[in-house]
């Protein structure tokens, strides 16, 4: 962990102060992996142990759970509203761009797919079905910490691991957690990792030495 903390400090020193809150970007550069094989590609939602350092907005499509959902979600869309949105693509796009994570009661999923699928799908925001007897509050709290760890067309994994105003120790913990998770997902584990680096949004990258 001390290595990560030292590199975070170095990256901060190499970054000029900006007028906006910058994000910490963690990159894992890969080698020896054939991305033409579907089994080597993945896209997984991962909860950062120390959170993202910024608000993420959650939508719940709800019917029987609507009352409970209103207490914890940023937006609740009822069954009746889903049907009306099918005729208002402009509004659907606004919601898709404004909110980060989407959940829906299982019986509503066909309706959601019809009204929102073509817009949420390309954005990687297809709603996740709410499991039976799920604790909605825990579900939403976990979603607010989520980032997407994905490996698709190019041999590199980019993950936001926090914001510049977060304590350095929390950024370090998030980096280590993402690294360990990615290492487990790769077919040859650590052998597939060429290098890693950390940078602020507008800052210069700094290499990390992780095992």
C-alpha cells in the first residue's frame, strides 16, 4: 500500500490545480491476451470499497415496491409512467444521460425493455432486475459505489477509482481492490498484466508497481 500512496502523491505533484474536481483514473495495460476470443472479454460492475467520491444517481422502475423505492432512489418510475415514456424518446434520453444505474422489478422488465431498451442498451445502462426479497436500501447503497471494470476491443482496463478530494488512503484501497479483482478475471492472472498507472483527469500518468 505504501507504494500506491507514494505514487498518488507523485501524481498530485505533477498535476496542476483545475477549476473542477478531477477524477483518479487507474489503468491496467495488458499483454498476451487474445481479445478476439469472447471468453477473454468481460464487463463487470464492481463496488469500490471506499466509494467513488461523488454522487451517482439511481433509478428504480417499481410497481409494488414504489413506496419503498421513493425513500432511497433518486428517481422512481412506475408501471404507468413506463408506458407513457414509450412515446417520449426525448425524455427517455434525458433520463439515460442524467442517471447512472437502473434497477427494475422483474415483472416490469418486458415493459422497460420496450420503452427504454434501445436507448439504455448502447449506453451500457440496461436495468438490473431486483432479486426477490431484496433489501432495496442495500442494493442502492452498493450501486452508488459501483464502477464498470471492462475489457473489450483494446488490451487495457480503465477504471475511475475516486476523486481528488478523497483521502489518499481511500484511493489506494480502491486501486488495490480493482487490481486484485481484474487479476482474478484475467485468464493468466498477473502474467497478463504488462503495467499499471494512475493519473488525475488532466494530470500526467505515473506508473505503479503492483503484485
